[in-house]
């Protein structure tokens, strides 16, 4: 019986040989445009871009690969790490939930990585889409097999494996070398889940990026001829020992049509609560009229959205991953990226309403997950009136989908600070016609702008 890494290497090569039809291309382009919108939204964050600039101009930075948002080049390792953060920073990335209830993964994390590779390797549009397809399939396959979070590891911990495979394929590795890339990746270690517990810091937005950075290194080492420990998944001290897993057959294709798009820049498990709170907000005249807010949801949402810092989040990641903070914001106004800034968090109305919120698990709602992501909110007013609303699925779920126009609108809204209005329609058209592009210059140029120039004092 071949080792799992051998089977996965063969599967990767098989995926690379597939010809994508029109339906597949359209599905992938929806995710690419959605993720590109999230990357553009993240570029509004001058604080994180300042950190990018420091790394891209610091000792040993090197050159040759663009670091987005700072108008600088660095080495490919820095570019992969920093650019991948921007897919996650806005928390607008899409989500795949394993139908067996095993894992959760954000396929669109991989879009920034694939776009960085496209720039580095001079891909055309079809090559880029084919790479994204491999990334998405492998990410979903690992989610079907693993739940690292259940054993104290970050839910992105397995990304080191599928990024090593996908990047290795991009670099033209043989099947034998793809096997070794996985083995080396496992030898480089796994992310713990410490980033998601206690006082959540902004490293939560870096966990996938750190896996991608090590996946790149593993692929490069394998290409150079290094070999890793055998049976990296199923051996005595392989990943299966540390990650909760199932015996999912590699012959079962992940259903990528089940990917859920986010409408709001917050944790996936906060999406339905935000939708419910937004519905209720129109029925509340003044925040001072609110006496109590009871939020009822399912176990996984409680586990991820009610960390120790949820009622007093001190970082952007802590706020975007806080169920009570997200509900509070949504009860006050339509949720925007800036609502998770430190300045907004100090708003007296936010502080007042956070104290009124109670979050509880409803076992009946827990039984619905997956596929449902249910939430019920009950608001009691000082008048004695009670307002109640609930949903089983968030906007953006395939059962309540975002249309192509919705996704295009999401892009246009977040592209505004990065490109002249005259360029917006052309960029959008290029994204919807990616398979026909000879190169990705038009899509990369807005990301390569220096948005830190004023802050750095260099004009």
C-alpha cells in the first residue's frame, strides 16, 4: 500500500493534467475575484503595511519579488509570507466546511499565494487559474481528512502540506520530489492553536502565511534533492498522531461548489450572527433602548468566537474573531472594515452595548452544524418589548448565494483606494476573463503601489 504522501503526490499531478471547462473556470474566477477584493480591502491597513515596509527594506531583504502595498521588492520567501497575510487580514476570505464535520479551511487564502507565484514565474491567466484549482482541491481534501484544531493545532496547520504540494507542482517537481516536499514540510513543524486562544493577537492573520512560507521552503529543498522523514502522515510520529483525522478516501472529490463566501470582514463563524443582527438593527431606534442581547449559536461558533478576549479585544484579529464584538457592531450599523480598527473599538456605544450581550450555545443549533451555521438573537428593550430573529445560513452560503454582480460590487468597493476609477471596469473585466490574459500585469499593478509613501515621508 503506498504511503499517503505518495497518493497525494499522484493526485496533485492528476489535478495538474486536468483541462478546466467553462463551468469550472467560472467557479474559480468567482473565488479569485472575491479574494482579490479581500486583498484590496486589506491594503487599507497602513499599520500592517508599515510592518511590511520594515521587513522589505531591512537587512537581508534581497530583491526580485514584489511585496504588495509598499512599492518594494524582496526575496520570494518574504513576498510569499507578506502577500499571503493580505488575503487574511480583511477577513473577507471564503470558507469550505468539510461535509463530514472534520475540518474548516479558507480556500481563498491560496489566491494571494498563487498570484505571488504567478508574478514570480511569469504565468498567464490560464496557468494562474489552473494553479488556484490545485490549491483549492488540495486544501479542501486536507480539510476532509484533518481537524488540527481539535488537538490544539491551528486550523491552518495542515497548510504546510498542501502548499508544499501546490508550489512544488508550480516549480515543475517530479512526483518523487513532490513526495519529498511533503515529508520535508512535515519536518518543518506545525502551527499551534495558541494564536486563537486567550488574548488573540494579529498573528492570527499570519498563520496560513507562515504555513505557505514553509511550504515554499519545503518545495525548494525537495527540488534541490533533500529528502524528508518517511511516512510523514501515517508513521509512528507522523501528522496523524497529532491531528484528529478520518479515513476519507482520496477518490472522493471535494465539492467546491459548497464554498461559502463572506459578506462581512469578520470571522466565518460571525457571519450569520452579523446577518441576524443587521436584520434586527432596523427595528431598534436607539442603542440606549437596549436592555439585553442574547446570542444563541452552535458549539463550533462559540468555541471560535468566544475566546477569553472576546469581550475586551485589543487587536484587529481579536475584534474580527469576536462574536460579541461583531454582533455589537452590526446592531449599530452596516459592518465595514474600519469597524474593527482600534479607534472604532473605543466608541462609547460599542463599549455600552458589549456589556449588554450574552452568548450561549443552543444544543439544537449545534446539531444543525454542518451544513447549517445557525444563529438566533433575542433583544429585550427597556420598554419590555422583545425582538427576535434567526437564520440557519449566512448570506454568501450556496443556499443564499452572492451573485456574480454581488461579487463584482465587492471588488469595486474595495478597489477604489488602489486604482483610478477609469481603471476599475477594466480590472474587473480582466478578472472575469482571466483565462484569456497573456500576463497578469493589469491585476498586479494596483497591488504594487507604495501606499506607505506619505507615512514614510518619502512622498
